[in-house]
C-alpha cells in the first residue's frame, strides 16, 4: 500500500468557547495502488555510492548532509522527533502537516488559539505512513520521516494570525509556539503577492532559497511550487559516469555544466577519493545518495519557508518514482534489476518493477504533502483549487490523468486483447496513475478523465465578480522554443477549457530556464491584439493565454540550453538560460497584475511583465 491510514477521527471544528474537538483530515482520493505483480530484484537498500554503501555514511565517498529538524529535540539522543512542519490551505482554514520517524501512539493533535499565550483549542487529525526504503529504524532519528501527520483547523477567520503548538508525544519534543496567517476571503480587494517556482531541488538552488525566504519575510502570501520538488530520483547521478550526450560532468576541478562558465563555487569541492567523474554533483545525488534521504533532507532544508507560509505543490516528473532513465553503461539496470553494484548491462531494461515498491507511483509525494484536493472536488495533491483575495488558483496534474500523459497508466502499456495488466517488460519505471477515474477505460479520450471533467466544473463555478483573476499551473508547458512531443498532449488536454473560460495565465516549468511567451491562441499563433508592448499584455480575453515557463529555481541537472542549431522561436518574448531564481506574482487590483523574475544571486530582476484584464 502506498498510504496507510494509521489513526483518524472526524468532525468539523467551529470557533466558540475554549474546548477540545476532533477534526480529521480526509484521506487522499486514491484510485490506484502500487503494483507488486513481479518481484523487486535489486539491492535491499539502493545507495548511489560505490565507495560507501551504508545508510548513515562511514566518512568515505560522497558526504552525507545533515539538515536541522523543524523541532530541536530536548535530548541529545531522542527516540522520536518532529522533523518537518509544513502549512497548506484548505477552505476556510489551514492544514498543518508534520513528520516524524516513528508513530505518535495516538492521533496527532494541535493546540491553537488567537493569542500566543492562550492556546485554548485542540484539534486532532490523521496519520499516514508507508514502508519506505530504508525504514527510519536504520537512519538517524532527526534526519528521517516515516509517519506523516495532518491536522486541519477550519472555520477560521480570513486574513487572521493564529498561534499553534505541536505537543510532545511518544518521545518527540513539543514545538515552539508558531504562527500562520489564514487566506484572504474571495473578493478581498487588497493587493497581495505569491512566490511561484518550479524545478528546485538543492544543488544550484541556494540563491533561490535565500531570495524565497527573504520574500516570505517581506510578506508574500504563500509559495506555489509547480513540481520537481526535491529531485530525489537523482540519488544515483553520482554513479553514472560522464558521457557526451549528458551536459553535466562533475569532477571537482573542471566541472562541465550546460551553458559553460562561470561554474558555481559549490562544484569546486574536490571529487571524493574513489569516486569517478559523474553526472551528479558534490553530494552524488541532489542532496543524498539515497532516494528517501533526498526527500528527508530537502524538506528539512526548506522548513524555514514551509513553517512560515503555506507551501502549495503540484506533481512533476521527478516525483513519479526512483528513476527515469539509465546511464551510458546501463549501470542502473545492472544495479536495480540484478543487484550488481558498479557493473554494466548490455541493454537498458528498467521497468516499473525496477524501483523498490515504496519508490513507485508518486508514493513519497502522496504522503509528504497534503493539498486540498478532497475539499475542492479534486484528487489529493494532484489537482485542486483555492481562492485568495482577487484570484482563483488551479493546480493541475500535467504528468498523469489525461490522454497520452507523459507518465502512463498500465492500461496504455497492455498489448493483447486478453491482458488486463502489462507484462513486466512492457512497463516503464515512471508508469503512474491514474489517480482519478477514466470513464470506460477510454484512455485516449480526454473527456473521459475525471481530472478534465473536474477542471471544467471548477472553471464554470468561478465567480469572476469576486475572483476576476484565474491562474492555472501544471508542471509542463504547452509551448516553448524547446519543442517536445508532450506539449501537444498537454495542449489538447487543458488549452480548450482554459481559453473557453478566459483564464488569465498558464504557469509551468519542466524546462530548466525562464521563458516568457507572447500571448498565444489555440493554434499557437501570436495574439498581437493582446500585446500592448513587450512588457505589457492584455489577458482574460478568451482569445489567447499568457504562458510563463518558470523552471529555473535550481536542481542538480542545471540549466536547459538550446543547441547552436536550435533557434529561439518567434513565440518567445524573453528567454534566460543563465540565471536561477523564482517569480513573484502580484495582484494589485481587479484589472492589473505584475510578474517579476527574481534572480537568485540577488542582482535584481530578470524580467518584468504587466497583465491588464479586459473586463
């Protein structure tokens, strides 16, 4: 099972006199589990380091990073600990998500109130877990999460500061008294800003994170991360030897990255003794040489942000499984399929069953975050919507659950009329979903998918008198100067409805650069009538969409670049293949919004755009 409900109580919570209540966070709407029809034949614990194959590290090989937990334990050797805390929105309230290596012994609880010294309300929630590889019993208590707790506080006042504390339980230390700010009510006309980012990871993302935390301190309402979060599936990059068709080659002295120099100083760390020049970086993987430890460390690294403001996420391709592809010597095939370390294979034969069961089908992503899919008619962390002030935000799944999605459901792998499941050889390592319904198993028809049906219903229900701005995001772009076959499938799935309902902007990432397109109509032609000047567009006309590709937050794979023989297409207004960073989206009033590319090096803006809504 990819999510186990451990404990949970349910009833809504209302404000009133000081009292205790129960409040259960609904479980994820899960339409598919992890398949185990064929055995996993790889190592018990895959470690992407031939010099040091231990879980905790023995001082050799790639370094094992340590990130501080959300709660500093009271004891030097704690038996349990709160390592991650993250806020997210639910209608009329917040979800408080926290993570521990071991269970709490009872339902998770939050003490809270509207005064820092008067936490007179108590709410309980639910705990989920999965059989992660390796389990936290084999890792450090303050660097591992295996139990995932969600408590919802609802029926709260909008745009209000509340205080809360996570109490001690089963060996954990109580948190400090922390705060959160509820969302503004739909229709609230005060200006606000949102931090938008994609494709972050840890390597190359330090500047972005510094600027993000600065923006949070200066008052951005929330962060919206459009997929490719921790790059946990790059845990094996350090065991893939450099090769000509991969642009990253880390060797500690003359590292090669896409676009050439200057090379960030973090790559000047000498290559550890015994390691070979590789496709990774100074940590081997993005943060760790273990898939789950990448997740643990990345979430603990961004605690400073997720404790301060709601951190809303949606899925990207790097959340799907433990691996996307192999290297030149098919090193990963030999390791995961045949349990042969530091070996090669004649062919690349990675399948769905090559990853440990706990590292398939978005399992970590499903457990480690809690978005308002269930409360908004969507599905878990995959598709959902929410209002904030003058804007309605729509998160979509650009990886699964539409016709010819990049990550395939098993029904698409099957050959032969009598087969209901594909053979092992017919599968791919990133096969995933569907997480919603496909009517009649018509996987080639977009209108048969629950996600597409939900999108139309959600758009139809938007009250533009309250939320005139409607912003949609998936991980993958519809158009770009870097043309790829998936873009047509993403367009076919989402573009008709977004245009029909006059959506103002479509945000994406996936391509590791910043690219702003001109307003584009349904056939990809430039809508010149919506261009006031190069930095000002009309939007919400229904004739075109503003497309913003925002994939430059960081990550171990570095920047995307066009080859010398690849032109910048006429649809592209601005292309930056050099700078990392994030974007700040500010909604000034019902008709004017601004978009700014904040460069991660602190040197200012990489781009500015003003959007003007035509009423």
